[in-house]
């Protein structure tokens, strides 16, 4: 929404009744977010191709290819922003909280069907999974494969971030309950924003614990939700500001409107995003790996990534300039955003096939050959998945209304998965 949005009644972005057959996972209210998801998945695929071909450790631009794992931060920021908005709306208007049942149906429908297809494909097609056990299947189906070292199977290692996002989905209703309860007497945007900012620095406490322990938690805890809650909180902080500006009687002289002013300057925001990314290329963000070596490096890296992601998304949420819409809200970018979840799910399986096709061993080959083929194959598979599996099921899920509560009480936001 812009500062004075006038979305049509029943817009899917508002959780109202969608026109049957017309709904798709894109954003009518924030169209540029679709292009951001496309950019995020491109970064994820590129960094994986660079890793598989050994470009992480050699050649010009290796550090930048490594830090493209920051695409995951974009996904998490977008999820935090979009998913918390229904609870913020309920808190603002002091109405009933969103239906957790509707929320659960929509999240399960959006995540699991395509994911289960990817799990089956990886287990059956990737040679390294020939020894996969029933326990491996069960762990991946339940999205718990990150909680013990060695549980992630070939073609599915990228799903660590999906497990973390799934954990956020489970925690979000509790966060929403706290939001609604804290505003039960009056709307308190300052308090909510302060809470979200506190969550942004909460990973520091987790790192302090993690680097002083040993055993299984030390080995895998760096990719659990506590390490990344700050990225989701960055998106939730933006949501507090957006909802306050949209629904509150905010004076024209209020400092809250500075968010809109900044959003109307996309190049300033994107320059800030670029500076944060470039800073992450330096040794302050630690080695070229998923988990840094020290508390300081870990927290610095997480902070730089969330600044990068929030600054990148800011013009798509605030200001809504023509430049932002043209760059990230054009039809091609929005289509790429629609299929981004499928690209994320299937691209490592395709990458396995591309490496075999080119007769490349692990950590050999040229990324300029592997990346285009991987992208082409992933886009093809993801397009079929979106057209014949994801979109039809999402349409059905968004027509679901619990019999026990009237449609007006359902303000569960519809949001495509944002993961990396």
C-alpha cells in the first residue's frame, strides 16, 4: 500500500474474498515485491553454482559470489513484512485476531505440495541419495533435517532455509498474539517498532550462547531460527511503519512520513543496500561460509545482510515510485517472482544433472556454463510446477473459510513463500 492506498474491496492483499480463478501468488498491493523475490532466488542459484564449480575460492569476484547467499535475507525480510500485517491490522483496529486455522491452511498449502515433489525427486534421482533411509524421508517430510548434522540429503541442502522459515511460521501466531495484546487498549506503533528492533538484535544473544557451548547445538545451531529471527524482524519493523501510515491518523508533519520520503528515492535506498553488501565482502563478515568463526563476525554478517535486504525492499513498500515499479514490478519480474519458489526447490536437482551433463566433478567447471543451464532447467520445471500444482492448490486454499467465524474476521494475509 502507498500512503493513501485505495485497494479495491476484497483485494487478496487484504485477505478478502478473491475472484475465483483469478488469484495468483503475486502482490496486487506491492507488485515490486515479486521482482525482489526473483532477484533473491537468482542470487541463491548463482551462489550455489559458484560453490559447485569451485568459484568460491578462485578467480575475480569470488567473494561477491560467496555473499550472494544474502538472497536468503531478502526472502526472510519479505516473509516477516507480509505475514505479520494481518495481526498488526487487528491490533490497529482492535478487532479479532486473524484466524490461525486459515493461516495454517494457507501456509501448508503454499509450502508442502511442491516441496514434497522436490523431496521425492531428489531422493529418487540424485545418485548420492541411493542409500537414503526411511528416516531420511521422514525427516525431510517433517522439515526437521537441520536439527542434526548429516541429515540434509543431496539435492535438498538448500532446504535448511525452508526449515528455518517453517519454524518462523510456527512462531508467528505467538508473535501476533503479543502484538494484539500489547495494543488491546490503544494502537502503540512506537512500542511495536521498538519490539521489532529488539528482535533484530536478538541473534546476538543466540550467538553468545552458541559460541560458548559444544555438541550438536554448536554444529547445527547456526542455521536455526534464533540465528535468523533478526531478518524476519527487519520485515516486521517495516510492516509496523506501513500499517501505521496506512491506517493511523498520522499528521503530515510526523516523522513517520520520512519512511515515505525515503521510499520515493529508490536509488538512495539501493545505494545503501549496495554499501551493506560491499561491506559484507570484507573480513569483518567472516570467512566464505554459511556460519562465521566468531560472535562478532556472525552478528556483523547478519546485520549487514538485513540492512541490505531492508534497504533493497524499502522503495517497494514505501513511496512506490515509477522507477521501482518499472524495475521490480514489470510483468517479467512478476512472473519470475511467481515461479521463484519452484526455482528454489528444484534448482539443486537440475544442477546435479547439469554437472553430470558437462562431465564436471564437484568443484570443477565454469560457472558461466553451469549457471545458464541450471537457470533454464529450473525455470522450466518451476513453471510447470506453478501452473499445474502450486497455483491451483493456492486458489483452493484461499477460498477456504472456517465455518465457525464470518469472513470479515479473516484478515490472514496471502503471501508467497520467501525462502532461499
